[in-house]
C-alpha cells in the first residue's frame, strides 16, 4: 500500500462495391458460421461466442477506461493485436490525465494531473515483456518464484487466461451472467445483448489499490450493466460497461471523489488479419533478476519505476546522477501494541512520524530533488492483529520505506 504526506483509427476509404456487399443480405457462409453461436439456446450464446472469436485466428483490440470529471476525462486506452492460436499479443497503453483532475484521483490512477503514461507490452503464452523508456525489454516469467510473481501480478495478468491479452472487458464478458432476454438484431446481422457482470470481476480491471477497496460478499457493489455485441458470425466485436455501481462504492470508500462517471469499452476489429508484434526476443532481461524489492533499496539509493508495474513493489536501482523516479532516505520498522483497536492507517501514521524524523536527518542531496519540495512519501504494507483478551493486546506492525519522488526528473 502507498500513503503520501501531500496528496499531492486510421480511416481507410471503402470501395463502393465493398459497402454494397456489407449492406446486403447475409451470405450463406456467414449464416453457417453464425449458427455455431445463434443455433444454441439463448443462455449459451455469449459463451459460445468465445470459441467463435478464437476460431477467427486473431484480432485487433482497443480497451478504454474513461473517468469523467468536471475538469476533463481521464482516458486509459490500450490498443494492440492478439493471436488466439499462438497465444501472443502486443499492446500499447496510454494514460492521459487532464490538468484539472485532482491530485488524489491522478495518483490513484498512477499519474499526476496533466501527466501522461505510455507503456508497451508483448505477451508470449504466460509470459509478458515490458519495454522501458530507453528501449530495453524486461521479461516477466510466470514460472518465477512465488514471491516474485506475487509482486509482479499487475504485469503478469496481461497474459490472459481466456484470451491472449488479459485485463480487458473480454475477461468480464467471459464471466458475465447468462442473457435472459433475446438480443436486439441489427440490420447488419449484429446481435446486441444486455447482461450484467459481478462488480468484483469488473473491478479487477481497475488499478489494484482501487480494486482492493471494493467489498466482498454482502458488501460487494451491485452488478455492472454490460452490453455485448456479436457480429453475424457470432464473434465478439464490442462490449461496453457502466461502472456506476463500482464508482458509488469507491466514493463511499473515499476514492475518485471528483469522478462523476466511470465506463469501459472493448472493441475488436480485423478478425483473422491482425498480426501481433514479437520484438522482445531473447535479449529481454529477466525481470526477477533485474528488479529489486523497494523495501530493500538502501537509504541514499535511487530507483526507477519504469517497470510496467502499477506499484513500487519492484523497482530498478539506478545511478542517482541520471534520471530517477524515487530516492530512498530511510527504512523504518513499526511495531506498536495498543488496547484500542488499531487500523492500517495507525501503522502509516507511526511510519510517517518516523520518516519525518529521518527526513530531517538525511543528507541534503538525498532530498534536494523532491517534488513537491520538502514533501516525502511512505510505502509499506502494515499488518494489524486484533487480540481478544482482557489486556487487549492489539498490534500493528510493518516495514516501511521513506522516499521522495522526482516524477522522473
């Protein structure tokens, strides 16, 4: 977990003959292909579309999460291609945050107001490669140690279980409730279904810290309305979701307060024609051997967060003379016992106090490039233990990293 002191496309003209063909009657081949989906009972049609889509061989995709605020819309857009048979994919993710968005919301999404994040990934089977800003590749192997894969989950989840590239609405469609109403059939043979999906499943597409704030069981938000569109052959071409129930829960938890609408969209094109790039090659560095746990970075050392991850769990230790994202000025431990019921925030409060002391004692060059000036952050994962005894031996403990951020300066 992370706590801060200062919260702080291409349009191609179509030939007239092509347009005429698309607007005409459904061909016998299309009808035969679609029968593998639409010939099934209603409850099974969306499930059957997964196989129909995979049989196309490949497709290009665009996945968008849109966070609308009164000061502009944060757009988190991933575009790429995936080959269903070879289980390969490439993707470029672009996160753009308008200047007027609050610091809290921008930080929750992994950026700053007015900032932009660009990430490049390639998937090969269960492994994922990430290209750093300097062009080097880091390969995250699913066969890595349990400790490593646990921290690298936000990257490894991009190797999907149901489709080559995971972490998109394709995963939510696969887990959606069976349709109970007939789809609307459009003039071009497309079938439009209105269904719902569990909030926890849909929430998994959000940054980890936000997804973790959603309740479970009776506290789980209401299901998310989901529209699924299949083409005349029964292949998935579009899915959209209204995240209003999830947004309401996040507001209740104190997150994304300035976001008024949250939605997701997934579109597939170029079925059978898309070819994913595979350029990482054997030169890609083993991420498990290259990266360091942030809590093990020594005071005075500098780190780069250019890892493809959504947290500072793992970083690259870099030369402080060049560009870096964070500089550590202290590592502190908290172990406090109290008779009152402690919380995770109690652990951070104690860690902040100790980091504040370390900040004042640190060499000036360790904190000189802090942005904002004289502000520091605390990273850690406190543990809370509640004792059910007359003495009330409740305990909050953990190891924390004190650091300043330079926003990649």
